[in-house]
C-alpha cells in the first residue's frame, strides 16, 4: 500500500476534497433531464406558435411578362411578391413555363439558368435544381426551390402565388 | 440477480431512456428552427406535438421512479 512518501506532487495541484464534493444521484439527474425535456417541449411549442402566426398572407396576382418576352429555352428575372423577392421565369423547349424563387435554399445565393439547360445552378457552392419542379439535383441544397404559380391570361403571364 | 441489483439496472435503464428522449427532442428542436427559418410552417405543429409527447413520456418515467420511492418510504427501512 502506498504511503505518504509515495504521494505524487501533481496531486497537490488538484485540491479536490472528494469527501466534501456533491455527487448527483440517478434520481437527481433524471429530474434534471425531465426538466430539460419540458423546456425543450415548451420552446418547440413557442416556435410552432411563432411560425403559424407569422404565415404571410396569400400573395396577390401580378403580371410577370408577356408570353412572347421569353424565347423557348430562355429565362427572365422578375420580383414577386415584393420587390425584395427575386424570382426566375423559365420557358422550356416545348414552350411550357415554370417559375421559381431565385434564392438558393442552401445559403441564399442567386441561382442562374443557362440557355437551353435543364437545371438551375447556384454558382456559390455548385448546387443545382431541376428546372421542371425545382427539386435539388446535386450539391449542398436539400430543399427544393419555392415555386411561383404562373397562369397564362391572354398574352400575359401572371404570378398567382408561391408554393413552398 | 439480487433485488437491489435489479433495481439499479432498472433505474439506470430509465435514466438512459429519458436521456435518449431528450436527445430526440434536441433533434426535433433543430428541425423546427430549420423549418421556421425556411418558412415551412407546416412542419412546426407536428414537431411541437411530438416534442410534447416525448416530454410526457419522460415525465411518466420520472413519475414511476418518484412513486416507487414513495412506496418504499411508506414501508420504511428493514428492521
């Protein structure tokens, strides 16, 4: 059995009095964790309340462009529903229109479209999205681009809402 | 296995279970914050409900431990 002479010097650098220290029992830890569980549930409920109450009103219809303003395979930038929301209108080779938010769902860079391409590309981190439905095809993004609902009214293209 | 050892195992298992539920709640909270910032409010209510259910499970397990202790106190120490 080691005697006082064998006591290493480093022990004096850690003056912990184990006999005076407080140990946490299993029951105390269970109570503490349950309290934390209640707090987490409360924060989650608050987040849900904030999210539901902050739902934006339906976006009003707004004219985007004329049907002939976009050539097949081309694109057009516009703002919808406010002047601070950049969007992109695409027309595929068959003449069908689709529009999406231009804000990348990864880190909010502006996605771009190259004429004739089937994908929208984010130049920041090489993310790409389908030009048909906005779903992510590659790179860091995991959520699809919000889709702008487009209606054809006579010779005009009209945005009627946003589908997140 | 003697009864005391069984009790220790049981309470340790309950503690681990509660800790696991809290970790799942943390994951739900991270998902909620992500959905809130992305404007996907439809995700928020189910995650809040799931978090409340997990809290109810944790509270139920804790209630079991506390009621167990209360029953033990009624009987008093072995004498």
